[in-house]
């Protein structure tokens, strides 16, 4: 009885192992190639539960989605002899798993090595005929189209379809970058020096124009002032003359008092006069009304400042 139970259990285990190795599930994102003793015999593209011969046949799955491969950055010489560090990536899809398996095997490492060499050679071939401005302008789309077409044509025999090849980054080498930055700094400094020189020239011109206008304005103002001063003095002389003609005695007294005020106003004037000088007559005697009083103003000497 125990032997029968053990045999049944062993049979169930063997059946479970056979079923586990015979049945497999194909996902919607997969396509499976069945090989028998290393030789491909059929391709399964429909998702679901499938079966194969246990222990003899092997199911190798391939991703049917869009795959990415980043090409390592490399230095490329352009058509104008410029050097450029190009960092690119490639998007591809496995379209023929049988051809893919026969060309590079069941893993992705083989196809990545082929993609690296093909993309690199295509980049060098296409970019070698282009100018730097084309790579950095809207012409990049056309260049990428040429590279993708060449890579797709060469990789079609490996069972894949190259959907896109893109330059992610294009930089100048470090020594070229430093040289360009140096030229840019020199150009900016030249522009700054030119701007400063033009500013200094404009400043000097504005100052010269302002000085010239100032000189002209001052000259006109002085001429106008001299003219007005002359007119004023003429009017003052006319007024004095008219006043003298109306009352010569009063005018003489008034002019004498004016002379006194101008001579003694600051209190530090020193006069050298004789006792009988007419300039001091009004200080000795009060002025008397009448036309015979001499006009002491005409005899007033010029006041001298105190030493």
C-alpha cells in the first residue's frame, strides 16, 4: 500500500514537471521563438497559453516593443573640419525574431554591439559632409533622416527595424570650447572698448557744445548787461542834470551828503584835508538856504581806505 502511494506521488511530480516545462504563457508585449535542440522550428506571435515538447524544445522570448540603445559619445569631424562630440541614441524594434536569432542569438548584447558600429559609421559618414551650422540649425532633422535610413538599411538583415536615430547632444571638444570662449570674451571686450570710446567722444562733443553755448550766453549776457548799465547810467545822468537844473543849491547839498556817506560809511576811512577845505564846510556850518551855497560835492576828494 505504501509503495502504491509513493509511486502515485512520484507520478504526480513527474507529470507536474512535464506540464511546467510544456506549458508557457506568451504576453502581449512578447513574441516567442521555439527551438528544438538549438534549431528554430516555429514562431509564436499570438498572446496566450501555449505548449511545447518538454525538455527537448525551448521557448525564447523577444520583446516586441520599441527598444532604446544609447550610443557612447564620440568625436566626429564635420565637413568644415570642425570637431564635434556627438551623443546619440537609437530606437529600434525586433520585427523578425527568427532572423534576429540566427544573426546575433537570443540576447540583446549582440545586436547592441552591431548597432554601435553601424550607427557610429553612419554618423561619421553623414556628418562628414555637413557644416557645423547645419548640425546646430533646423537642418538637423534632415541629417537625422539620412542617418536613420542608412542604419535601417544596414540593420534590416538582422531582423530589426530602426525607427529613429537622434543626436541628443552635440558639444565642441574642451580645447575648442575654451578657444571659442576666449574669442567671445575678446569680441565682447572689443565691443565694450568701442562703446566706451564712442561714449567718451560723445561726452567730449556734448561738453564742447555746452561750453561754447555757455560762452556765447555769457557774452550775450555781458553785452546786454553793459547795454542796460549804459542806459541806466545815461538815465541817472539825465535825472541828475534835471535835478540840478531845477534846484542847484539843493542838489549841491544832497551830493555833499552823499559824498559824506560814501566817505565815512565804514568808519575806517582816513582823509588828509586842510582845515579850510570846502569838503568839510557842511560839517562846520549847517547848510543855509539860498542859491549861493557852494556845491561841495564837486570838490569832494576820493576816500582812501585805512592803512
